[in-house]
């Protein structure tokens, strides 16, 4: 709803709906696709090939196996992402104000504080909806302290940025 002028829609007789459980598997697969595309620099490789440049310089990513993936927010859709990451050999850390103890027991997820997650994770995936509580979860302090840069975030930008948009 943060990107829709609800008053204008209402004045024109348009209904606005939210579908919070829309295909959690498709959303999780898309998030994993984005992680892999960013890791392997698919966007840069695509642009180079279109330009006739077949150099591999700067395009090598890293193996996800043995890496630590940090998941911020562990609701229904995020659980689907969490379930897929061990298939790539990843260890999973999670941060949520309301930890899900079944994820810890069943899936081996380790809940930690936000700063610890950002410090220890090779991959960070933020899936929090934009609410007053999540606004600026990742902010100027966390970006600078943990050397974060969100080029392909999967969360609304205001959740990520406090002062300076990237």
C-alpha cells in the first residue's frame, strides 16, 4: 500500500487489495534467482555479450556452498527461502523480532541479533514488509558499519535506506 494513492483510487471507484500469501514458492524462487544472478554478475555478463565483449574479468562470483545466508524477517514467504538455501549448502542465520522456534528445531536456523547477522552473513536477504516497525531496518549506520550495498534488494527501498537513497 505504500506505493498506491489509496484516496485517489477510492475517489475513482477502484479497489486496492493486498494478497500477502501470493505464491510463496514463486516469491522464494525469485529471491533465490536474484541472489544467484547478483552473485554470478549475470546482469553485467548480459550487457557485455550484447556489446561483443566476452571477457570473464570481474564476472566470477563465489560458491554458495559453506556460505552463511542471513534472512531478515521469517514470515511465511521467507520460510520458503530458508527451506531452499540448505539445498545450496548454505548455513542459515535469521533475524526476526518474533523468532519461530520450529524453524530452529526443524531447519537448523539460528536466530541472532541484526548486527550479528549482518556481520556473519555472506548473503543477506531482506524480506520484511514496509511497516512503521520495519521502516529503516537497514539504515545509514548498518550500511556503513557492515559495508552493505543493496543493488538488488527484494524489499521496499524505504525499509533499506534511512537518509541517502542508493
